[in-house]
């Protein structure tokens, strides 16, 4: 039996932590020990939230065998 996939989590950078071009608050998706930083704004927040929902909904689905060519 394989170990379950890690849970995805959504967090946000602090507001007003930007580089002078934005206000900060960018979405961050964390899966296990990996993190993906998304930009600021509604579209980025929605995309990050969707990725978290889809990942967590499919945590029980096993990865394909390594010999599958795709």
C-alpha cells in the first residue's frame, strides 16, 4: 500500500508585502514540502483555491504506473 498524497493548503502572503508594484497578499499553494506562489488579485486567488480543491479531492487516486507513456 502506498502512502497517501500530502494535503494541499492555501495561504496568503501578508498584505502590503509587495515589491512596490502591488499590495501583497498573493496566494500560496503548499503541497507537502513544495510551495507554489501565485500572484495577487482575484483570478490568482480563484485559480489557487481551485487547485487546492482538485488536489485534495483526488488524493485517494493512485498515481499512474511509471510505464504509462504520457
